């Protein structure tokens, strides 16, 4: 089976997935992909890809790293991999990372200096990029037979302080909807405190009003990119794939834990389903989404982190009854083919990850050697859900 991906830098005539007939869907989740038929994707194959990617990452990266978003996002994927496989090495790796960081994010204890603007200093405690680590800490707390309160003490301190303020504008960038939203639903599950869900709804409505484009059904990365103040290279609206990937995946994670009778649930469900419908025709024939969703020529070629978040959310939506299997399984499978056969290298490196940034950058090099912890985490999320979707 070939692993070659046909890349076309001149993408003006590139066919979108909705316009092509690259895939056929049946009950065995077999793929019929040009140029030749490919066998059905099996659970064993997905698990092998997951283990190859995670094994490579953990062999080559010690767990003693900071708790900022780039590393913390990897651990959200690692915990999904653990939940599926029960491989104790995965759990031990994230536990060692949590212990190294003393179960904290940004470390300042002076609340008068806490900030939620962008920042990488200890004072930026309220900035969501320092809070995504709490997702893993809460997961590890739930797995701990003793339910050691130390594991979620800092998460509770930070989020409860944040909720005590009159501010609602904590999630002012799209990434924050992945970083922080699931923290609140996970803390609700851990504590039963309804305030977490009330603030989730309040903060999300602020973010939604700020960044959601009702006509496009997608989220701008932040206020700087709202059309027509900012335009893509083709003069249209500019939606960044990984930015919308953070949102689509974040919505899935919230819906997984949000009570069925929560008043805000219909809004989350509507946004999730609308994104699924809008993103479907934007997938390229080779399975990936380009970095600028509506202007593929702005930064042409494959990218794996946005693609992995989309693939994860599609598979999760199918697995949990939110998305129709016949309509959306081909989309998830195309994404997975790209991730497992092109982005995943023979040695286990996950390539084609756009470097840290906030937009599609013309001329930026993204190739098989481009990797990052958050991209690996997204790959593991996608793998864990695909393993549940495909047959044994």
C-alpha cells in the first residue's frame, strides 16, 4: 500500500472532498480510495499507529517539562490513549509530569497580580493556556483510588477565584475553548458544584459572540482576525484550521461531560453539528484540511494538528450519536488515512504539524519533520476515537 501523498502547490483547481468521490462507505468502514482499493481500517491498525506515535514521543521526551499549553495539550491526548489502552506507562508518564509541576499551572500565589492576557510568566494564572494542564490533573485525580485532593487543589483554587470575579471575557481566543472549557465540566463532575457549569455557559457565550461567524459557521482565532478588518489572501474571511480544530475538539470534550439537562447544552450541540457540516466540504481529497480553511492557496499543502482535532471530533460525534455515521464516517476515515499513512512516520514521529502560531502563514515550511507535543496529543485523541469507530 502506497504512503505517497500527492501534494499540489497550485491549488486553484484542487478538488474538495465534497466534490470528489474518493471514498465509499459501508458497514465494515472499508475505504475505496484512488488509485486502488484499500482494505478496511481495523481497530488493530489504529492501535498500532497510536502505540507507535506515543511510544516514539515518550522515548524521546522526558516527562519533566513545563505545564504550559503546548506540552499540556499532549497530555490530554496521552490520557485519552490511556483510557483506551490502559497502558500503565502512559498514566505513569503524565503522573510524573504532574508531580514535576506540583499539580499547578502558572505558579504565582499573589492573586493581586494574576492576569489573563497572553503571557508565559507565573503571573498569568488566569490565562487559559496555563489551565489546560488541569484537565490531566483532574483525570489523574479521578483515577486515583484515594482521590488525593492535592491533585485538584490548584485547579479549584484558580478556577474558583476566576469565577468569583465579575469578568466574563476570559476566553478571548479560539484556542481557549479547548484549553479551559473542559476544565470546568471536569471539575463539575469531580465536585458536583453547579457554579462550574453556570460559568462555563457565561464564558462560552462571551467567546461565541466575539468569535463565531454566524454565516460561515466557524470561529475566528480572535478579534484581530474578524472580517472585514482582517482578510485572507483571497480577500475573503480567514479561518485558521488549528484554531477551529481547538474549538471543534473542545466542544466534543464539553459535551462528553455536560449533564443532559443542562440549559446550555442545546447551544453546544448546535455549534458542534454546524461545525461538522461546514468543515466537511472543506476537507481536501487527500484527507487533510489546509491551514486557511476557506483559502487553500494562502498556505497550501497538508497539516496534521488541525486535521487531527477535526478527525477526533468527527469520530467522537459519530461514536456518541451526534453525527450520522453514513454522512460523516467517510470524513473521519479520510482524515485518519492522512494522519496514519502520511503524517505518522515509520519511526513514530508525527509530522506535518504547523509550528506554534495563530494563523495560516504563506510560505511557512510544514513537512514530515515538523512535529510538536500538541500535534502528537491531537493525533492520540484522533486515534483513541477512531479505535472505537472502526471494527475489531
